[in-house]
C-alpha cells in the first residue's frame, strides 16, 4: 500500500515562495500519476496540479497557473510543488495524492491514496 508524507508547509508573507515535498513509499511510484490538491476551511478540496508518471505531462488549476510548478524525482519517490508569488487566498491544507493513470486527473475521486496534508498559511 502506498504511503505519502507531505512536508514544507509553513507561514509566509504574500509574495513569498515555498516548496512542498511529498515522499512516497510502498508502491511502484514511477507508474503512478501524482497530484496536489488543497482545501481551505469551509471549502471543497481543489485541484492544484498533477504530473504524469514519466513527468512529461503536467496540468494546473486556473488559480495557480504561472505561479506553481509541479515536478517529480522518481529515483527519490518524491513529488514537489514549487509555489511562487503566494497570495493569501493560497492559504489551505495541501494534500499529495497518487493514482493509476485513468480518466480525468482533475477530480479528487480519481486518486487512490492521499497524504495527511501540510498547512500553508499566507499572510497579507
């Protein structure tokens, strides 16, 4: 069974950068799509970014395009989310997730395993 552990969250000011990491274990990581979602209090879980198994295809949510970059290192079983130009509205718990490639990557329901989340807070 795949286990995911996120790290790198914290409290920053608007305009700052953060890099989140997600370390995977217990599965054949290189065959899996990886995604990042976020959830703010009182809101639904929101798609942030995904990267396919080979790292050749990426997708981003409209609210983060041009500011966030997803990448992966299959040798380290790790996926990253570089977040630049952070805004207060980026404040949320960020979750890493994995899935076997199928269907649309934008829906949380298409992911099979989830991490416990890491808090990102952006102050104005």
